[in-house]
């Protein structure tokens, strides 16, 4: 398994993936703030290809800066994407607790990742209810649903139907004719390629997009154009 930045870049080169959003596991299992510097050091090994993602938390416990300072720190570091880890960081995954930080992210237009594995429960009602509440209360917040498996397609389609600020990446959502169905139903603008690296096969993820029976323009949007737009126009350097 790939476990260093050099391994990750080698897999990206092999699969012809120009750029990636990246996190440091230190920010999940230990200290989200200390991880920022470590992540910056690793991303600096491939400037223009690796784009850092910070962990976002509610500030109630006093161990992270309040939302306004967090947004300022994001801008200073030129970080354009955050991810929530309610299960790993042990905070309530509910709109009331998250409202201050999500409102700040919404105002700043920061791309926010929600991971199915970080919900308090994997049952369909919990996944739908929490996501629906967050998306409804923050309609201008761009959200990407991550690691939602194809078996959750009834949940995902119900959410995508109701919220235009929701997007889905397909590292685990490799349903039969999934891209074709979603392009036809929702348009290609809310669909994103996701590799699942380093835990998953980036080649399989590429094949899912490369061989989809969709227009070439839609394929280009899914492969990277949509993510570039959601990040404010940032594009990776070709490998």
C-alpha cells in the first residue's frame, strides 16, 4: 500500500492523474492543527499537483480557533477545501453545533467534504437526515459526498434531487451505468472523479470515467473541470 508522498505521486503518475486533494492522517488521528504544517511540507514536494485539505471542527471546546480566524488561516495558507471528521474528532454531527463553522465556510465559498464513514451511523435514515439538514440550512455551501457506496444510491439520489449544492465523487460509488444515469438525470456539473488513493485502486477509478458512455465534454468536467471550478479555478500542472 502507498504510504508516503512519493508512493502517492508514483501511483498518480502511473495512472496519469495530474493533481489531487490530500490530507495528512495526523490531522485525523492526532492533532488537526499540527497536521497543517506537516501537510504543507508534504504538498511542497509536488507544488501544483497536491492541494491540501484541512480538518474543520466546531470551536466549542476551545482547542481550535473560532470560525473567523479559521477562515483567515485558510486564506493565508491558500487552502481551498476542508473536511469534517465528527466520528474521529468526537463532536456532534448536527446542524446546531456546526452552524458557526459551516456558516463561515458557506460565506467564504470553501469546498466542504462529507465522508460516509464519519457519520454516527451508516443507516440510510441517518445519512439522509444529517446531510439534508446541513445542505438545506447552508444552500450556498459547496459540498462533496465522499465514500458513499453504490448500495446507498437511494439515499444519494434523494439528496441530489433536493440540493443543488451537493456533489458526489465516485471512488466507491461505482454503480453499473452510474455515471451515465447521473449525467442524464442531474447533469455532469455535480459529478467528480475520485481515486480513493492510497487505500483503493486509482486505475479502477479512472476506468470508471474513461469508459463511461457519456459525452466527451461531460467526461472532462467529471475528470477535473468540476473540481477546478469548486476550488476557485485552481488547476493542477500536467504530470
